[in-house]
């Protein structure tokens, strides 16, 4: 449970202070500038879609074909979708 100490203000069990220096008198305490955060996952270019297995349903093939920009994919049969997307797998 946090407690208020006589010398250091509030405390939290297990908390530590990283970096920084303490000064005397009226000067403010000096703290280092925070580091730039690492880029978040998924901020790069989108990953190439994964080619479905041949046994996958037609809807999976339709989504795959549309992600590759195959024109007229909605009107194709599953076999036609597999054939039309064969170039995208190479």
C-alpha cells in the first residue's frame, strides 16, 4: 500500500527512479529528456496477403484475389480465382 514518508513524499512498493539528478536550493531538479519511443508495430507498409490453401472456401480466394486487385473476381468461380491469382503467388 502506498504511504507518505516524511522525507520523500508518496511511495509505491517496488517503484524506482531512473535517471535524473537532485539539486539543492531553489533550482529545479534536472531530468534527462525522454527517449523517443520505438515505432509501433504495424506502422510499416501492409504485409502481402497470404495465399489460401487450395481447399480453402471460395470466399477466402475471393478476398485474396480482391486484395491483389484482380478485376471481375466477384464473378469468377473458385477455379478461375485460383488461376487468376497464380501470378501473384510467384
